[in-house]
C-alpha cells in the first residue's frame, strides 16, 4: 500500500478530516452552467458551458484531496447534474451526479454542492448526466496527481491533456425528439470530432493530403478562437504523458501521433502493464495515459490525428499539431496525418484491447470466485410499432421522476413499483447472430439489488441489432466502482468450461469502462463494497437515452444521511414534507 | 345579477361544492406536454405539444365549472407550467401556472393537477409561463360559455375560434441565449403568423395578389396536414361569433375579413359596448369576440387576413378562407386579401382601442377613488455593458428559484432578500421623448405588496427605447384580476387635473390586458381582493424574459394551505423538509 493510501485511510478514520490538511486539501470551485453561443468547429451553435468556457474548466487535484464544486444552474428551464466519471464516490453516493439515480436534478437558479474525495491518481473527466446534456458540451477534465511524497510508476517530463469528443450541429433537443419519435429518427454520425473542444468542419488542417478538402486556417491565423487549431508544444528528446479521455456522444475513436510510438501506462485511473503501440483505440467513457518520447526529426512538426472506428465513418478526423519547439506551430507537418485503421477491422481493435492488463506488482488481483453472475443481453428492439429501443434482457431502462438513492433509502413504495426484479440471465437459447426473432420490448427500471460486499460477475452479451448483419460496439461504464475485466469472447457466452478458461484471474486490468465487441461478450468482476445506487450503462449517449442500462442498488441501508438537496424532488420531497423528516436519516 | 352568477355565489358559500353539481360540473383532462416535430408553416421544427397536438386541445366549459387538468411533464430535462390566461383563480392562486411566482415548475415525468373554477363566460386561452415555452408552441384555447339558463347579451348562430400566434424558426433555446448574451442578440421578427397553429412561410395563399410570392398549396390539396390552410365554413345570412385571441411572442396583429364588418362585443372575457369596425387590432394577451354576419355575395369565398402592426413588419400576413357553403373551400377568393393598416398609424390604433368601453348595464363601474397609485416607467436599459434589459422604474425583474407564493406565505427570509420595496413612482423629471440619459439598470424582484381590498391605480408610462425615436408598443397583462382601463394619454403622465380629466370613471372596460402606446401612458384600476401573488408584465415573451414586469403580492396571509406540489422546490421545500411542515398551513 502506498503511503498516500495509508494516509488517506488514517484520515478517513480520524473524525476531523482537517487534521489531514497537510496531506490532502479541499479544493473549492464555483461554477455556473449556462447555454451560450460557441463555435467548436467554427460553426456557431448553442453549447452548454461552465463559467463561460467550453469545455468546462479542468480540475487538477492530488490524490486524497476533497473536491468541492458549488454548481449553480444557470440554464433557463432545465435541470442539470454533473457526474464525476471514474471517481468512485466512496461514502458519498449522493455526489455521483446522476439525475433520477443519485440526486434530484438541480433546478434553474439553484446551487448544489458536490463534495467528494478523489482517492486515486489518474485521468478522469466530468460530464452532464441528464437527458443528453453531455452531448450539448457539458464536460471537462479532472486530473488527479499522486499525493505529495508519492510517485507514479513511470517517469515523464511533461504532460499533454487531450479531451476528445464528437460534435453534432443538430441541437440535443432535436436529437432527443428524434430518438423518442415514431417513426424513429437516428441522430446519424457527428459533424466533427473535437480535441479539447476544437475541431474542423468542412475543412482540413491537412488539406494538402486530403483530396477535395479546403484548408482550414492555420495556427496563429486571425480567426475564431473557439476553433483555433490545437497546438501541443513539446521540447525534443523529452517524454510526455498524454492524458487522453473520450466523452464522445457516439463515436469510437483512434488516436495516433505521426512517427511516434505510444506506450500505454494507465487506463481509467488505473495503472496497466506498459505496452507500446502506434495508435490507441478509445471508446466513449475510456481514459488512457500514454507516454510519448519526442525522439523524431526536430526539423518537423507532427500530426496528432483522431479518427472514427467501429462505425462506418462519415466524419473527418480531427487534427492537432505536435509542435517541436522552438519551431513555429504554423509550420504544418509535411507528411500526411497517420491514417485511422479501417473502421471494421475488429480483429485489430480486439488485439489492442486484449493487451490491456493489470500492472504487475500494483494492480490487485480479483477475488478468485464470485457470489453472483448477472448476464446482460444487449439487444436492439422495437416498441409500439415505430419506437426503437435498446434493451437489457429484453427490458429497456426508463428512469423515474424520483431518484433511486433517496426513494430506496427512505423505503418508498414508489421506488420500485414492480415487485419483480430483473433477471440475472437471458437463458441459453438466444441466437446472437441474427436479428431478434421477437423484437418487441417493454420498459422497466432494471434495478438489480446487490448484497453488501458480494463479489459480482457481469457478462455483457452483444447480439445482432434489428438490421441483418449489424452488431455494434458498446462501451459500458460502471459508476461507483472499478471492475476487473476478466475476459472477452466471440459469439454467445455459454458459461461452460471453455468460457471459464477464457477468463483471466491472474492479471486482469481494473477499469470503469469496458467495451463489448460485435457479436461478442465481455466479463467483468467487482465487489459490491460501496453502498449507493450506481448506474451501469452503455456510454454512448443516444444508446443510454434509448434505454441501454441497468441500475445496481447496493446496501442502501448503509448510506449515510442524504443531503436534503439530493432528495428535494418527487416522492422523497413529498414524503419529507409530509413529516417523514424523522425517517430521512433512518435506515430502511 | 345573472342567475348563474347568483348560483355561483350560493355554491361558493356552501362548504360542499358538490351540492352545486346540477349547475356546474368538473371537467377533467389528462394532458402530457412533450417536444415533438411539427410543421406549423410547413417548415419542420421542434414544437411543444400537448397530447401530440399543436396547438394544445381546446377546453370548452360553462361558467361555474371546475376545470381539472392533470398535467404530466413529458419534456426530457425541462420544467413546465401552464398559465390559464384571463382566469382569475379566485381562491386558487397556486393554480395560476406561473413558474417562480405561483408554483414550482413541474419536473420531468411529474404530474401536477390544476384545479380551478372558470367563474365567468368568455374567450380565454392558456399557455406556458416558464422561460419562453409559450413561444415554443405551448398554448391552446379555453372557451367558457354562459352557465345553463343564462344568456349572452347578443345573439349569434355559430362560432368560429381563431387562436393567433407568431412563429420563429430559431428554437427558443437559441432565442433565450441571444437575449441573455453580451453582445445582445435580438430575436428579430417572426418567420410567419399562425391561425390556429397554421401559417404560410415562403408562399402565399393569395399569390395572385402578392407580387413575387409563390402560391401555397390550396385547401384540400394533398400536403402536410400541419400547415394545411385554415378553412372556416359558414352558411350565408347567419351571424357568427368569432372568438379571437392572440398569444404571439412579439407581434401586434390586425385581423380583417374581406367585405365583412366586425362588431366587437367582448374583450378579455368581459362584455363591451358593441361597435362595428372593418378590422380589429389585437395585441399579445388580448382576446375579443366579434360578430360577423354572412351577408355578402354568396358566390364567393372571403379572406381572413392577419397582419403585423406596431412594428415594421417583416412577416407576411397569415390567410384563412371564410368559406360560404356549399361552395368549395378550394375556390380561393378572387379579390385581394384586405390590406393590413400601416404598421405605424398609431392614431388609427388608438382610435380602435379607445372605442372599447364597458357594456351599458352589464359592466360594473370602478370604485370612484383609489387607495394607492403606482406609476411604472417602462424603459429599455443596459446592464454590464452589452446586456440589454427592459426595466420598470429602472429595475429589471428577475425571478427567484423559489416561487413567491410559497416563500411569502411561509415567511421565508429568502423570499424578499432586499428590505427595500420598489418605488411607487419614478418621479416627474424623466424625459420620455429621449433615450434614457442614464441607461444603466439593476435587477430586482419588483415585488409590490398590496393591502387587502385596496383599490389600486397603476399608470404604465411608456418612453423612448435605447435608440433615438423608438418607442414600442407593450401590452401589459395582469394575473388574478380584471382591471378597468381608465384611460390613455400621450407623453408623460403628470398626475395633474388634466390627466385626471382624461380618465373615464363612467364606463371604462374591464380587461386583463392593456396596451401602452409609444411615448404614452395607460391608467388602470383594480381592487386587490384576490389573495395571491400575481404577475403583471408585458405580454411580449422576449420583453418579459428581459425583465419587463412586476409582481403584486396580495394578502398572502389569507391564502389557504398550498398544495405541497406547488412548494416542492427551493427554499420552501427545504424549510418543509427540515420540519417546518407544521407551519405550511400557517399564516405568516
């Protein structure tokens, strides 16, 4: 155990956290969320910003620090929440920032205070988790350094932060109406990809290498600062840590830097066994640290290229310039940008993903056995004729008006109106290679109640979508936990000895997001040791909106008294106002 | 007093309203508000609909009935409320449907029940009253017939309902961001005018008479049903009551019917002394009944034309067809549509407005004297350099997170954070003919506390806007009351004998909306006999959004216990959850 971890535990068990001020500090932020005009790819749109910025401000902290964000909702008629992606919220489940799950959405003109400990160094981010507000631009970076006196298990000279996203010109309001409409309207592919909130639409920074493309204004040109090219200044012969996170709405991405190798050292805030690659795949919800050494010809600059994988791309790659100082950034690389690997070369995708393993001597191994296995079949379905949904074990998730954390803790009957809990299995007869024989789905809460400290395996099973010969990539993200990714397989999971043999119990990586490949399955394991109510869902924004998720309710009776602001809506507010206040802190 | 009124009073004073079931009934509606695709002028946009309809369903009731609307919010992340425009909500101020004022906005997936008595026959409508949701299409008609056994003081053979509005192609989200931005962006003129939710954009039904215009598809043509021409079938030699209401966001309108005279008999749910005109002006928030006799050549159809007045028009008139049956509706009138009077012929506008008087023998006269006079100067101002606001006595109204009705009733300190109440006068030195010498404004709550049963005069004083030689029309709408319009004047109100002489205490009309003309003033009188918290504001949606309003808090201690759902947000919810529940019904 690292010194900082030990110190954190010591602090945790002393009643007065202030006694730990020397080791960890509280970092306060006052943020206001509002709609504003912005031009991420030089096309002006309404974007959700924080304190007038897009992306939102980067939070930088040290492991063990307490983050305190006073979040004012400056939207006119919309609620808002912010989820701190990858932060486990140990002991503070009400600060997880999921509307309908962990808290009541913050009303316009109201302020909610998020207060939580960032207990583990790593590359994180934050984003909206209500409706599709993430896709409207409500996101930013959250970087946690090692605690003072502690050291990363690798060396580097400098850092570069790359928050990746995709961008649509249709408003999220129009997108949401389309997804809910009958007939269904899909949002299509994004208009552009963004690096740190900036992208190129209808032009290329590398037009010389891109037939038919118009040249975008170069670095340093007078132009719209919102969409000025991203320049990443580096010095020769140094090693840089690139922190890369993806908060795309839809796109699976691939990142490469011309001429440079990338050594993967961190995934989702967990160290991994280092391995070198030419490029990395990064799915929505993923974060990575990769080391890059500036050991190339110092007379040139180099492209950073981010392109689409996993779906047939209709979006041009986003480019940035790795600028070897003291050369001018405006001198664009002479070489063509690295080509994004073929979108449907899933063998290549799997090869990358399978190389991600726990770091020897650092990543703890998983428990040898599990107490429960939940198998979740991901299918695309129809409802009411024209609505298209994503379903889990044939039930599409809908979220309630009253957040689960409050309603379950208060034992409200309205919390789980149906006595039937969702199934732990979808059976063995399902043919994952064909469109669903019966595509009809229903809606439900998809709440799984987990026993405290149970070791839980989840097998995510992919299948064919509604159209023939289509099975999509889905990156699933778990709140409140890291999990071990035990393994992957093609075809249907059978739970037999062969599948068991495919699982890695020796050095699996710890992550918070895991991808399921087309027609395949992914098995994860975690310990239900963090009382709270946690979403587990496909991180593709429209897929979640279409019901692709489940809820894990975990020892809610052990959750401390909830802040009133987290339960000041719906049935919890009604119950508390009716005089049930005495029960608010009670364990039910 | 009419029989129905007497019966209503009897019912009102019997404790059990159910005893009056024979005379008045409860009408129940289950509505769900949601965003949907719709093409009001054949251009598809996101529109707020009710039960999948735009405009929302028409409510039809009889005087004395109780309306019960179970309103479910089906929007994804936005709150919603509905205001019942013109209904005084006597004894039910929490049902007035004003966010931040009378109730907490209804959260997504929640249902709020509006229950109120429509005590007076007339032509009303309802609309959203949160952010600019009215401008997104959240509106519909509310028609109250006389009670059984009662009669209107005029005769007619049939009815035609015309709900008028204007329509923008920019979403309200974009509009709101522009209005709040620095530099300020004005919303501009509407793209089209709508009659019963249907309009023509980039084409004219009367292209033959409109140089350069493309002919719209005629009635009966296969096309988009959302924007099919409005056909108004009539029989020859009958008298029709046209119920006309305007819920425009911005536009002041004029309505004319080719070849036909219109006799005005009702304004804002109050009878007026009948008078005949060729056309009527109608401002946002107004409603009228006009009688039309189909005494013209039966071999033709006739245009109903609705055009813009009061601002330089950039929007084509909306046309509908008055269809003399059994002629086919598709036979368009051969004559040109009636021309809308010159937009800036304010002498003509005043002449129409000044003719509206209380109906002899029906409209009660006002109290002879008043207890208080509040003078409200309407100015356009700047704040923080680039923001443009509208202000009242130099303070631009902002609305709080916690609605006033709850916070004032519960005596919360947060309700009126400033001890200083807004001024009853702006002084006599202000030059209304020039841009403000000091254009800077501040924001405030603009809450006026009125003594119970006080007779209150309000003088609305118009002035020059920020630009030279500009003074705009503002129709002010009062919630919770009708008022007598005592008179109008040009220039600055001085409060002297000359101004007093201009007031009509003999037969002024009762209304709920009154216009102030450019550079002029309008004086109204009402009795503060309806405990509650009532908005009084310019009914132009962007003007209200820019702060053009005040609040009248009236004997809140006499308001009955508030429904919990009306106070389940903000400081009222916090106080009630903290155990102040016992105080909820208390009078503070």
